[in-house]
C-alpha cells in the first residue's frame, strides 16, 4: 500500500565503483604527464622530492584506472617520505578496493594480504600523527 518495503528500481548497488571512460585526448595528456614525471624521477636524488613525484605519478595512474601501477608508485612515495596526504588516501582506497575484489572472488589470501596492507597504512598514519608531520 505505502511501498515501505518495496525495492526501488534503478537503485545503484552499494560498494560498486563505476569507472569513467576517458577520452583518447585526456588519456594521452595523462600519459604525457606520467612520462614527464618519470623523467624527473630518474634525475632526482632528494627523497622529499622523489616522494612527491612518485605520489603525483601514482595519482595519475589511478586516473587511468591502472591500479597496480598506481599502487607501486604510491608505495614508493611512502617509502621515501611518510605522509598522510592525497597519495596516502588514494593508496588506502586502492587497497580497500583490492580487498573487496578478493572478497568477491573468494580469495582468502588476497583478503588477508590487503588487510595487512591496510593495517600498515594505519600504522603510518599513527606515526605521522605522533611526529606532527603531514
């Protein structure tokens, strides 16, 4: 009568992330930026600068939905300097997405692996917070 328990039609499913399709021009621009960042990474020795460059590259890879590449770059960024900025947040999000994928696939090892990775990220946040660095 009132429809309280009626399922709404076209209701988006929770937990699923829709990937947007980038135009070829946008994809090419991002790839060009990644190439430039990689060139800069290869010539930089300063750990703080390397951390920032790897973070930027990781964020660019995530824009292309190349999550494994994004994870590698963002992890290298945190190896050079622990921060809880945009790269940290994106890496935590990517780990959570990988964990959810493993759960859907019934991959217990994958779930455990990404849970450990997320725990490591929480430890980084704790350390950075205690030090007072951002």
